């Protein structure tokens, strides 16, 4: 038998990946064959519990029956029209549902695009068209995407190093991070300084903020910070853009995380779970802002693809069911209680934090080593886990919000053991 034949299916596919896909796209060791609910099987038949959820795209779990059925139905009807060539109802219906689900009183309109980054780009275009201003204010540890504009808005070197020149008119202020000593007052003072040093508030089109910072380390924004930003926006005619790409669609326990922060945004950006696994993202906002852009100024070939829209309608129905919110709340309290328990006796852990069931552990050391060792140990035990944070030292939990108690408990036990292994490795 040749060496090639003896290699596992995963090894063979990963070797081909090495040959044909550039290293810039980071790839884990997992090679997926199928997935269902909170479980994933690899091409060699190994089963994994999925606490990564396709980075928050699977809040409803893999292969949710009504989402899959809606996709099948739409596939048989028509696949692609291009919304600017032949309009179709599923797109309009998603926009109508997003209006119903708007976290506030405003009358809204929406556009649909292919990715979170594209949606953020469009939100900035809309804010600029509506205000006639160029400035975009973003915050420390933000992640808004990898396109030319959004990499300038994102606050982590790996996503932008060597890819310049970066977009201009993007300004950064501090965001609260209590665990590392940055209070709401500190963050607001940094914004005040920004207004004196770099850009006048009258030149700012929008603030863009994640209600719970995702890639930046699952840091929930304090309600008083978000409310203060809202007041500053109102005072200076700045558009408040709420980036719910990761924290939205039920991840933090409510449809939109900002519902828990007591603020109505001007524009809300959704993505990830919205398409149930198909590429779909949206910008929803006050109708007069959305209509500030001239005819033809928004759009794209695949944006709001009918199959992705059909999936989204089923996703939004499932997320709006009272049973979903109830289960999400139960999962949130179960996870938090167990993470606190783990933190109490695991010296690697510095803080448990998050909002609702969007939870993470920040490890004490601001280096990625222990988090990497933990996710690697978890993988070896059959648990998919992701790290995040500017220092790569935060372990975030993104299990589907439909995960069964037994699976949650098993995943938490594997997490605890993996932290134990990482701690032991580090002496
Ligand atoms: C908060 C936030 N905004 C924007 C994006 C970009 O979304 P996409 O990867 O779909 O372009 C992400 C992706 O992780 C995100 O977490």
C-alpha cells in the first residue's frame, strides 16, 4: 500500500489543501463530512461537539429542518435573478421581517448583501450620503471585516498588516474593557480627545460599534457607554451604526444584542446566522437615511440571493419563536454557572464574561499560548472551540442555541479538561 493510500482521508485532503489553497487563509485540522445540530463529523468518521458554530453562523444548529426545507423549495423555483434585473418577493419579505424585528420605533428599510464586511461598507456609504460627511469613528478591538474599508475599521494587525494603503477618514477611540482597566469614563474621555485632536464631531458621518465585541474578545459594551454614544450622535447629527453581525440573530439571547442596552440605533448591520449558513447580510435603518442614497448607488450581483433569502425567512421565523428565546436564556445561565465554577478552580482563567449565552473565558496571561493549547487539547478530545481577542487569549463559546443539555454538559467537561491539560503543559 502506498503512503498516500495509508493516509487518513483528512490527511489527504489537508495535503491537497496545502498544495492548492494559499496559506493566507488559515485552516484548522478539521475536514468536515457532515453536520447536524451541535455535532460535526469529519471525513474519517470522528464526531465533534461544535462550540464554534461556524463562527456564530449556526445559532440554530446545523441542518435546522425548516431552514433546509426552505432552501430545497427555493432551489426548485429559481436560483438567481439579480435583484436589479428581476425583483422577487423573498428579498422584500426579508426586509419586511427585519422591519418588524427592528429594535425601536422607527420605520425602516433594508438592503441585502453577501457578507458582513460588505454590509458594513454599505452602512458607511449610507451614513456618508445621509450626512454629507466623511469621518467614521470606530473603537479599540473592533472587528468589522477584511475588505479595503473594513480592514481600516478593524483593530488587529493580522487583518491589515502589509495590505495598505488603508482607507482614510477612519478614526479610532477607546472602548470600555473593565478587565484590563479601561472604564466607560476612560473610553468617553478618549472620544473627547479624538474630537479635539483628529476630527471635529461635525465631520463625523457615523460611529460603528459592536454591542458585544466579537473577534476583539467577547467584551460586552456597558449600557451606559452605548447610551452616552447615542446622546453624542444626537447632539452632533452622527449616525449610530450597530454592528450585530456576530452578536445579533439571537446570539446574545435577544434578536439583537442592543435590545439589552436601552438604545435604538440608526442603522443595524446583520449577517452570519441571518442566512442560516448561506451568504447573506443586511443593513437595516431609518427609512429616511436608507433613502439618502441616489438610485443605483447600492446593490451587487448576488446581494440578497433568493436561496439565501428563503433560508433567512425560515431563520427569522425560528429565532422569533418564544421557545428559542427561552432555550437561549437557559443555555446562557447554564454556561455562565459552569464557566464560573471552572474559573473558581482553574488558575489560567482571569474572567468569565459576555451577554446572555454569548460567553467567553479570558485567560489571565495576555498571550495566545494557553488558549492555543486549550483549543488544540479540545480538538483532540472531540470539541471544536475558537479563541479570540487582541491577544488571542480569550476562549469564546458559540454552541448552537438549540444544543441539548447533555451535549452542553459534555462540551463543558471537555473544555474543563482541556484547560487542565493546557495548564499542566505550562507547568
Ligand atoms: C462584528 C462583525 N462585523 C463584521 C464581520 C464581517 O463579516 P464577514 O466575515 O461576513 O464579512 C464580522 C465577522 O466575523 C464580525 O464579527
